[in-house]
């Protein structure tokens, strides 16, 4: 029998852990190398956001490795956006049809389940090992442990799934003809908190993603199983209204009082949290090639995106699923699979990167816009009448795992043009139900 | 008397050496740190192209430091492009008006003159010192010498003028909220050579930049003072016609015979050179901010561009001149000057980066296009009649040092639109001299 291929995965985060399961199931020897300590053993969790929106692309991958049922129990369905205005008045905007929803899930909870499941099928995790060098010629990693000693390990393949600030990608950047960009947006984010009420219940609607859209910035809230909400303030670093200006408790108190009065009432620890929690930045990373010899990037390491479509993890999980499918298709011939993988996934990664940037504007501003709301309503009707021929963009991205991101993006661009014309119709808000809706749908086929 | 500020300049290349002169003349203590050995003492010269096109922006800076006259003696004026067709037929296209020209100059010759001039006024050069760490909080550099020892040095300011693969910029990239991109084009380049004839004379027209434009690629030649020409083949790395395909002597010989027959006749060492000389890549680097605390980027380190406008060095020299002017204006208050410098220079850097990419298409393809040639002719006439109101783009960039690159770029975009309309006029090639040329010029003012 041929010796098992030995695969190193850099990064024990969500994508690295999931990929290790896929590969161990195929019979590979898999070692996951992680810079940090084992999060299952440490109390605090360093860095990254507390909860995430898991949707169909991610769920599909979890189903394939047999973990979807277990994890869904930990998740809270969110059926739509709950928009909070300045007076605390709320309006609910469903994400899709009845029964379509996204899931609020704990990042660390999910990560721990994936790591343990991986270990149970023989994946070896090497924690507290920093990658200090990647040898692309010999497929070797130089690993530095906490005692500062450096060990060189050789593998058959190395997968860089080590996130937005990937050490593997960083090594790749030093090689010739590697296209690379990292671009920050002007907004940062700060996580805040609404606790459960005294009896452990939710203080706002549980099954929604709450948004306080304020045009140039926003506050959002996702529910946690313990009855609390994790809030995230997306706010400019500098400028007229910015983190820079909220330099003391009085300024923060006044800003929340004027801007998010209903949320403020539910945040007894706001001022302490605001000055204790970090202000973090938001970056889009693009690069190409993802592959050099026997070293391949995946997930955020290849395509970190901003969080506004809730697709970062889902896109990374889809990478794992796509790679596994290609291994099926090409009898585990990695040299064939890896170049196809990067060619197929790159346009999808670019598309979801742009969609995520665009969705920030939708979430913080457009959700308040009567034209936008009407457009959503008309599109929902088009989808109801012609479910296969008109699928709203958000649904394609979030609920239709078989539509590639780049197809969703291109279709969405066409839909936008068509709907802009439709919305120019005089008195459209009262007459649209009488329009020839089939004709609108047919334009998409041109 | 206040102690002199100590300025470290990373990189003893063209920009670093010139900047050291500017700063030493202002009375600063200047140390230039260079990874390589002193090029004045070593025989071979590692890396980078052999000759460069020096034009007005660069000359202006050399004038300011009193080196222009000395250096012009080493330079060969090139008054225009000499276009070589497939049959070796030549056509001359002037760059500008009578008396306007660019200068072929030796990179290493120029660099050596700058270094020696700097040393003569007290600049200290530390060769064979690699920057392994930049401390942005304390303005310290960790320098590794050839004996592997690391020394930490503290300065008042650090200027990263260490080129396209800048170590200082690389350190900056590891800090938060640093936008960065490196993008390679599909073409690489290889340097080749036409020797002087047996009596030391030029084998082609001396005072021209020779181009063999072949649509998707090109060969160019610049004259050297010894009667030889340095040729550069800009050619795709991969594909139908590419370096990859020219894998043996027969293929190279046949390709040159079919594509550059007249040049081939003058290249006795082609085959040896072709396989001895490296195939190098071409990158555009953009980043922002250029400044963090007391560390500032300049030249290629801040904005590496492709070579097709001959402006890389000129843009870097203009950085030095602009910085020096700002020090004049703000009484050497660096904390005021540095942020203004990056704000003012960034749009110019972005503009010349785009112009350089655009000019590759002009050089390799458009120079053969009758419409393009006619357009040049009409624009030359417009400039002759209305010298202040219509300055062709190439002239703005190359001969008008007081027009910022970004203004040249924007004006060029407008000119292009106007000329595209003009060229649609029926029988324009025979009628343009009868047109109301004033009307064309006036459109630019709108």
C-alpha cells in the first residue's frame, strides 16, 4: 500500500479545522499547525468576533462532514433584519421566503466542535507553533515553538488556512510575480453587549439580526443562546463622527443617547465596555496565485473580506467543499486539483469581496430608503411568481449554495439595472402590482 | 545651538543618494544604509536596468543640487522615437518641439556620481547593512551586517528610499490599516545588447529611442556613450508568443529573424546573452500611508511603477525636490512637512503609475496606428499655435516639470476624448489643416 500523503494545514481556525476533517476522512495524514494555544483549554479567547452568521453554503459543508445537526442546535435562526429608527421604532425586513433564515452561531463554539471532531478521526493539532519560514521548493515549514526552538518539518502538501494575516501567504508574497493587495475601509468596529434579562430571556426580538442604520455608520446585534446579544458598532476611525471623537465617557453617553437611544437603555455596561474593548480594523485581501508548487492558500488567507454579507466563514467552508469535490473528481490527484481549485474559486472570491463591500452601504443606509424597500417588495413578488427565473441577490448569495458567488454578483448587477428602470415608472409604489411582471423577469434573460 | 537632526535614509540607490545630498545641504546629519556593497568598489552591478531616460523633472532636481551640468555630459539626448518595422524600415516620431528631448543615462554612473557628491558634503554611507526591524515607536532600525551581528540605531527620522522591494515598507505593511498592493504585468523583460562598430561608432541613429513595436510586445534600444545600445525585450512570460516558448537557441534565432530582422543583424552575441541574462518581472506598487510616526517612504518604496514612461527615477527625484521645497516652506518642521508631503505626492504617484501602464500600449502598438500618428501631428500643431492652452500629454509629463502628474493625467484624459471626436470627422487626414483649431483647443477649457 502506498504511504498516506502527509498534509500540513496552517491555522486551526474555522477553515483549517473543517478542512482537516475533510482530508482525514479521505485517509490523509493531517497535521494542523496553530500559532495560538488550544482555545479549548484557555479561558479567554484572543481576537476575532464573538458570533457569526452561518448560512446555506457553510451548512452544506458541515452536513458533508456530519456535523450540521449537532451545530444547528447551538445556532439561533435569524429570519430577517429588524431595523431600529432613531425613536426606537422597529420594522422587520425578511431575508427571504418563509422558512429561509441565517443562523447566529458562536465562533469559538463552532471552532471547538470542529477541532474535537477532527482529533477524533486522527488529525494531529500542533498548538503554539509559529511558522517562521516556508520552503516552496521542498514543501517544508520551519516551526518555532514557545521555547524559541525551530524545527523543520517536511510534508507532501501545505495548505495555508491561517487567516487574513496568513504567514504562508506572507511567505508567498516574497516570491516573484505574486499579485497582492490589502485594503482597509475607513470604518473600524467595536463589540459591545446587551445582557439577558434577569430571568435569562432576550430583551429584544430573538430571531432577527438587529440593525440601527445611520447612513454613514451602523450598530448591529446578533443573538446568543444565553439570552444576550453581541452588538457591533461599525463607525469611522476619524472625521466628524468617529471613534477618534468619542474620547471620553460623556461623549460616548451623549452619542448613544442621541443615536441609539433604545439600545442604550439595554446596555448597563456600555461605558466600561466601550473603553475596554478594542477598536478593530476591517480589511479586504486579494491575491493571486494561491498556489506555488505544493503550497496552496484557502479561506481568509486567500481572500479575506469585510463582514457585511456574513459570508467570510461561509466562503471559506465552500472552499473546503469545492476542494473535496475536486479530489473526488480527479481521484485525489492534487497536482491536477490545486490549479483547477484556484482558477475556479478566484472569481467567486473576488465577487463575494465586492458584494460584502456593497452590502455595508445597503445595511447602514439603503434599508431606510423607501425606493430600496419597494424594490425588495417587488423582487420578493417576482421571486414568488417566477421562483427559478428571478432570485433576489441576497437570496442567491445566502440561500442558493449552488449558484456560484460570481454568477450571483453578475446576475445581481443586471437585476439592479432592470429594477432601476422599473422604479422610474410614475406612481410605481401604487401601480407596480398591475404591471406586467413577466416582462420584467424576461429582461434578465437577455 | 540645537543638535543637528540625525536622518537615516534606507537605500543608497538613486533616490536615497539624491535625498541625502538635499538633506546634508540643509545641515542635517545624514546616514544612508544600504544592503549591498559599495557599487563604486565592486566590478559587476547586481540587478536593475543599465540605462534610464532622464527628463526634465529629474534634471530640475539635479540642477538644485548642482550636479546637472556634470551629469548631462554623460547623457545622450534622444529627440524622439525611431520606429522599426518588420522590414527594418524606420520612421522617426519626435517627442516634442525642436530642442525638447530626453536623455539616455547610465543608472550606475548616475548613482556613483550622486554617492560621491553626498560623501563629499559629509553624508555617511553604511554599506552591507540589512534592515531587519523598524521600530516605529522609537524611530530605531535593527541593522544586520555581513558578520550577522545586529545593531540597533536610533534616529530622529527614517526615510525609506529602498526601492520596489523596500524593507521599510515591508515593516509598515505589518502595522494596522496600511493599504498596500503589488501587481505584476504579464510581460517580463530581458536586456540585450548591440555593440559599437569596429571604430567605436553607433550602428543605428544615436539620438533616438529605438522601438520595434509588435502589438502585444516590443523591443527597445537606448544609446550608451561607448557607441553601444542597451536593448530591452518586453515580452509575455507565458502564452502563444512568450519567453516560455523561446526555450532553445533555434527558437530564439527564428523569432528574432522573423520579428526583429534588422536588430538581429547587429547582435552577434544574441543567443549567448539571451540565455545568460535573467528574465525579470515588472511590478506596480501602491500603498498608503507613506508615513507612520517619524518614518516616511519615498521613491519606488512608496510608488514603484512600470518603466514605460521613463518616469520612475524622475518621479523619485521629484519626491526629493518636493520634500525639500516643503522644508523650505515650513522652516524644517518635519512633523508638518511629512503629512503634507504624502498628501500632495500620492495623487501624482497614482497618476504616473497609470500613465506608465497606458504608455506600454502606446509604445508597443499605437505608434504603428495611422490614427495615432495623425492625432500626434494635429496635437503638435495645436501646441504650436496655442502653446499654453494645448500641451500634448507626453510633453506635459516629460517636459513640463511644473505640471503635476495628476493634472497631466486628467488633462490627458480630456484631450483624448476631444481628439477621438476630431478623428471621427470624415476625411480628417486631408482636411484637418482647414479646421477651426481654436475651437478644438477651447473645448479643453470647458
